[in-house]
C-alpha cells in the first residue's frame, strides 16, 4: 500500500495519461492537483482513444475514486463536454467516483477571452489558465464553492469589473458579450454541483487507511511557474511541491515517477536548447505523431536533454522513470543526447548508436535490441534514477513494468 506521484519531467506531453491510466488499475484514488483544460492526456485501449483534459486519468478504471484538488482550475463548460465524451464511451462518473474540490478556482469566460488575446506572446493553449490563476492570486477569483452558496452572479460581475478597463481597450464589445454569457456559464457550473465538495477528508482518509493513492501531474517540470523556463511556463506548480499545496493534505510520496519521453518536445514559445529545426526534427514529429492533444498544434521536437532533466530531478526527487515513446526512435542510425552544457552554455552531445528493429509493444526488456537497452541504461545511469516503466507504444498493453509501485 503506497502513495505514487506521476509527473511530467519535460515540457509536457510525455505520456502521463497513459502511465496514470495503467497504474490506476491498482489504485483506489487518483487525484489531480494543478492545471486545468490546458492539459491533454491521451489514453488508448485497443481502438478506443480518450483524451482527458481536466478529469483524472483514473476515470476509465471501474471502482477508482477520482479527485480534482484545490490547485486545479476548473472550466465548467469544458468539464461538462468532457463528462459527455466519457458517457459516449460508456463511462458515467457519479459523485461516488468523482469529486471536485470546492476550493478549486473556476476558469470563467472572462479568462478565456483575455487569454485568447494576451496569451499569444507565450503561445498559451488559450484555455484561460494564466488569468484564472492570476485572479486567484490577486483575490478576485471564484471558487467552485460559489455554486453552493449562491454568490456566483455577483462574483462574476465583480471579476468582470476588474477586467473592464483592459477589455475596453483591447477588445471593444467584449464586456457586453461576457455579460450575456453569465447565464450559460452559471448554468454549466450548476450542473457540476453534485460533484463539488471538500475532498480533503476523503483523500486523508484514503491515505490513513493505507490505500494506493495516485497523484497525476499535468504539464511538466520545465513549465513550472517557479522552476520552469519563465516566463514561457504555465501558471501552476508542476513539480512535486504543487501536489501538497494543490490538495491540502500532507502525503509522503513513496514513488515519485518522472515520465520522460525518449526525446524532447515543446508546444508554444520559449527556449528549447536541443531543438532540431531541420529534417531530423520533422522526422521526429512524424514518427511520434507530435501534434498537441489539446490544441492540435505541431510540437517542436529535439533530442533528449539530460541537463534539464537533472534540474527537474532536483526539484521533484524522482526515484523512478517511466520512459515513453522509445519505439518512435527505431530506425534512426544514431541518437544524440545532451549530457550537459559547454563553457558557451550550449548543449554538449553524446551520440549513441540506434537500432533498426521495430520495438512497438516489445514483450520483454530482453527482447529489445542491445542498442535500445543501452540507450535506456544510459539515461538511468546519467540521472541516477532507475527506469521502472518502459513504454513502447500508445496502448496500455504496450508497456513493460519493471518495478511496480503496487
Ligand atoms: P500527456 O499530456 O503527458 O498525457 O501526453 P499526451 O497524451 O499529450 O501525448 C503523448 C502521446 O504519445 C499520446 O498520443 C499517446 O497516445 C502517445 N504515447 C504515449 N506513450 C507512447 C509510447 O510509448 N509510444 C508511442 N508510440 N506513443 C505513445
Ligand atoms: P499536458 O498535461 C504541453 C504550454 C503551452 C504554453 C505554456 C503556457 O498535456 O502535458 P497555458 O495555457 O498553460 O497558460 O500555456 O504551457 N502547455 C503545455 N504544453 N502539454 C501541456 O499539458 C501543456 N499545458 C500547457 O503550450 O507554451
Ligand atoms: Mg498532453
């Protein structure tokens, strides 16, 4: 019985959804603690594909309690859409299987409107995330609990007043349009009411009872508000610290799993030292089908960067690696990895030999080509963290669990 946290270690899209869905099979609780509809976590079961944005990736596992903590921001309209998509695949979340923290802040249409214009510099997902967190910090945010105490209308109008000067300057007509959206927005929020509660006692109870509790990070270490590539970051704490402030319940994380993609991708703007601009980068994008699960944007691609992964390891104390998309590297004659930085600050590379064999869904580590095994071992040795999960395909069956958390 233990506690496990799964976190992105790069700039997101490492394959967290797949890993969490896999581990959820042995968990009683899965909890999200930061982020919101900016996340896109893909899960494949056979021919069935589900992309989750705000809901924890345990929702497809029968009997699993899924919680959304106070550190997340909830977009009610999109949440309803997500629940609808789940119903379409035969999953019907109930208050017994899903709880949304009453302390979580709400992403309002105002936030999305402002992000749609002002988020361009960073290349945000346009989901209103940064402005929802900013309003939380400047204390004009709306918590989900507003749906329980009837203060929603007033809170929305007050929030709009604080944005009015900016909107009138940059988006004439927006204020009136947003005022007209109040009804739609409050109705959406009202439909979430059955799921809204103080989730802390449940989480604490599960931890105290020794249940298997799985924390699901969104985004990745390099997008962390404090420790990422600021200002090209998201607006929440994606490293391990976010899991405590984002739930309000102390927990000792026995298993701290970094999801590491076998190469690197990034969506949106900002530094990317190992980015490949030419044909190799395009080849990686094609191999990995690197297009955003939330926005469909092409992802920038490049080699693995151990220098940045060491930084992420320091922030979150990883003690296991879930290495994903190793199959996407098959057929490359050689694979480069940044092992550090030179005196000029530029990445220093080590080039390893590639392998020709298709390793999609490999049945065992022993069946992998020697060069693929050497690549895996090199990463583990360089980071001083063992690879405990090896993913060689999008389906949950295409995974080698070398050391299970439970
Ligand atoms: P997340 O945001 O970290 O959950 O990752 P995304 O879902 O945004 O992106 C990961 C993509 O890679 C998804 O399309 C997954 O289905 C896919 N994927 C995950 N693991 C593997 C793997 O080991 N091999 C391959 N080929 N695809 C994978
Ligand atoms: P998952 O959980 C990849 C990026 C955006 C942008 C920056 C800020 O699927 O890994 P935001 O909308 O959060 O204000 O955008 O962060 N970003 C992600 N990139 N995967 C994600 O989530 C992301 N969530 C945000 O592209 O560069
Ligand atoms: Mg994603």
